[in-house]
C-alpha cells in the first residue's frame, strides 16, 4: 500500500467534490426562462477520475514489490 498515493487521491477527490456543485443560473429567451448549468463539472469530472485512479494505485502498488 502506497500511503502517499492514497493521501493524494483523497485530497484530489475532496477538491473535486467541493468544486463540482457550483451552479451558474441565467435567464434567457423570450419569454424568460431560467437555465442552470454546472461549468465546474468540466473541471471536476477529470479530477474525480484522477483521484479514483490514485486511490486504486495506492491500494495495489505495494503488492507488486512483495511478490
């Protein structure tokens, strides 16, 4: 088990999950309609995937050296 990779994965996941739910609401059109988008998901989704990969790597990395 690689503790550095696990800790880094947890930190990256925390940052990504904290940044993800920031909505941007705008009124457009005629008649006016409210539109809500989540632009931070373009940043958060790759970070969530990176954090998951780091956690998996950290959990499995030490086992290869012991064999």
